[in-house]
């Protein structure tokens, strides 16, 4: 009788262990996507990052003439003087 109980216990315990071995690769690795779908997703994400980088780059600032720099400097000094009042 003890032999049957041991055999039934081992059989029930081995079922889930054998089922886990049938899975291919780590869980969630492919998520049911085909090779073409994964490649398309990679390309889409590459495009998104490329577009984002284009938008974040500041526009080239043009070089200011000495007169424009002097005027800007005076305007900033005047604004700072007005703030202190």
C-alpha cells in the first residue's frame, strides 16, 4: 500500500515538472511574434529614435556681429539694473 501511495505522489509531482521542460526558451522571450514581426518592430523603433534625435538637436546659432553682442550686453545690464530696483 505504501508503494502505491509513493508511486501516485511521484507521478503527480512529476507532471508539472515535465510540462515546464516542454517550453522553448525563457518565458516571454518571443511572445508569439514571428521573425518578420520582430524585425518590423526593430525597424519601427529605430525610426522613432532617429526622429526623436532630429527634433532634439538645437538649430545652429548664427554668429553675432560685435555690434549685436554689445547691444545684447547693454540690454542685459539694463534689465539687471531694473530688477534690483
